[in-house]
């Protein structure tokens, strides 16, 4: 039996052809109209998708903010200085662990603070959002964007005229570098250069304080680690990007007159911390009854870390900002030498990982299920130990919280934040 299409195109008898031909033309005209409407709808849909894609791209570059008067007002209010001789600080990575604590401390004493954070999913974004809410409650505005987005940075500098930058945005984690090396280049090197480019062209140039890492000491075996020790043997890509950052910041200081201070953090821990850190994940697993993996070095030697409580690190960050000195460039041209400094921010009291676990067991009132494993070749180092004499001399840095006390505070926060009934522990 012929199909409908065949019936229209080839009638069964010649006598029917004329009528069928008229019917065919009517149908063809109708079909043509429908076809044109279909093309129109396709064009509208394509235009919408292109527009949506454009808007999404604008969201990633912060362009969506540029026409918002309300957004500018939030930046201005957040950057307002409320104390004599105060500073206006751009804090990158403001929704991060150290960034949120530093932002709150600066705001509390009357400095202007504006944050920027890209809220990536390296770890729980909800934790970052909770930190953001805490900052918002305290009058601190965070622009959502990446530090590689120069247009967003330029807009922020144009609105706020920052006197200082506290650069804490980075891709963290030693082991994750083996899974996603490009993220470290993107954030720790490319992002740093973007920020420095905007800073050196700013009027006035801000002083820059930024987070390096104790990881730069790499395979160094001399203890305690001093700022004058070799840092040319990194053990991980993360460490290599932080070492590259120190060389890059030195170049911008030398050529453009940017005041730069690098801070080598030693295993920072405490409330609102990073879930990828050992003490944090150990706490989670112990509470859930899951085993924890404890790495050991060669010859079954326990790993040790110079655990530094967040409040002590915050004091070091603020001391660095207060003593940073002024940048000497203008419009990217150097007018004279500017300060370039590097400091260790540690606790000077290394503790073995098994001892740290024992402290967690005490505070949680739960015995951990432990698996001891030889440390794989993933970039971790067997120990860290900070010499902090330079920071003590320059701005009176003096850590006051030991690991036992700091972990107690962390556990109290953890149980409260994640809704555990402390009375049953």
C-alpha cells in the first residue's frame, strides 16, 4: 500500500492528478509556512542559548557585577575604614579557612575588608558558603570570582583603592597535585601573576602579603627550618608552585616596587578548617566508626608536624600587614626599593601524628581504628619544624596555643557544626 507521501507525489490514476496537484500545492504552502516557523523557533532558541552562554561566561568573569549599583555599594561599605590609621584590605580566598579568620579579625579591629573567592569544589562548598555567611553577618562582602579574572580585580581596585592585599587564594593539598596538576598552575602561578599585574598598575600600589608554604623546604633535613635554608628541592608539585610564587613575587618587587611579604605556613588547624587535612578527616572517621590511615616514614618512623593553631596564624598575618611598609611604584614604574620579606609562621613544637590522634581520641572519647601504612611517594615530607625568630623580631610573633588546647577547640566546633550530641560522647 502506497504511503501518504507517495499518494501526494504520484496519484494512482491520471484523472486524479490535477486535483491532487492543487491539494499538493496547498499542503506544500502549509508545509513551507511551518518550515519557516520552525526555522524561526530554532533561531530564537539558538539566540537564547548563545545569550545564556554569554551570561554564564560573564558570571565567571565577574562582568555581571559591573552594571550593578548595589554591588558597588556593597564593596564600598565593606572596604570602609573605621579606625584611625586603618587599612583597606582585599582578601583573596576569603571564604577559605585562613582567609575567613583573617577577614573577621581585620574587620573586628576596624579595617576595611573586601573578599574574593571562586568557591571551587576541591572540598565541601557548603562549608565555604557557611564561612561566607559568617563574614556577611559581620559586614564583609565577598565577590564571587576567580583571581585570574583581571576585569573583576580591576573593578574592585577601581572602587575600593586598597592599601593592602592579603593573598590567600590557592589550590591547596600536596596529594591532590598528582590528580589535577593543572589546577595548581592555574591558581598558584597564573592567578598570582594576574593579581600582581593588577596590583603593580594600581594607584596607589598596595602592599602585598601572601601565603607561601612550609612545603617549600621540601627535602631539607636541617631542623628547625629557617628562611635562609635551601628551598630548591621541592618534594611535590604544590611545593614547586609555592616556590615559584616566591621567585615571581621577588621579581615584581624588584622591577615594579611592590612591597611583598611571603608567609610560610606550617600545618594550620582549628575551627572552620579544611576537610582534606588529616586532623579533620581523622575526626570525621573516628566519629563514624571508620578506620583511619596513619602514614609512617622509612624504618617505621612516625611523621611529625609543626601544628599551628589558626588564631596564632591570624596574628602573624595581621602583624605582617601592619609592618609591610609601602610599595614604591606608581602605574607600574618603580620609584625606589620596596620591602621584600619572607617569614615562617609555625608553632616551633612538632608533634607526631600518632600523638595527635591520641589527643583526638581523648577529646572525642572514642578509640580510633588505626591502620599504619608506609608513606607512599606522593610528595609528603616526614617532618616539619619552624624557626620563627625572624617573625618574632619583626612583628612580635609568638604562638600561644599548644596542640592539645587547639584540638579541644576544634573538636568542640566540629561537634557543634555537624550537629553531634556532645553529651553522648
